[in-house]
C-alpha cells in the first residue's frame, strides 16, 4: 500500500502519461479503483511471465521480486520506507 500511495503523490508532479502495472503478492490483492489517480493495471500472472515486458521495476524492500527483476536486467527501484528509495 505504501508503494502505491507514494506513486499517487508522485504522479501529480509528473507531466507525462504513465501506465503503472502492479503485480500483487498472491495473499494481498488490491483493486485499481482503490487508486483512482493512477493509470493502474493489476496483473496476476506469474512474475516470470512479466519481467521481459518492462524496463523498470519498483519494488518493496521485503520481496525477492527485486532480485528477480535485477537478474532479468531491469532497472530496479526499491522502496525502503516512506522517505527513501534505493
């Protein structure tokens, strides 16, 4: 939730059309309608089928998805906390 809330704040400062694609953890489902200011698409396919589709991954700091994205040659942005990215 923190990742998506930060994106909501950030998108207000970006003057480009960006589509965000979110791959939730299977035990934590969300609805795109919960974040109306984001052009958000929710994908439930396995991560391995998605990685070659993107150039950048934005992940939480408690997921191995960041490693999967890095190994797949994506640029990886890690959300450390409310005030920090890595």
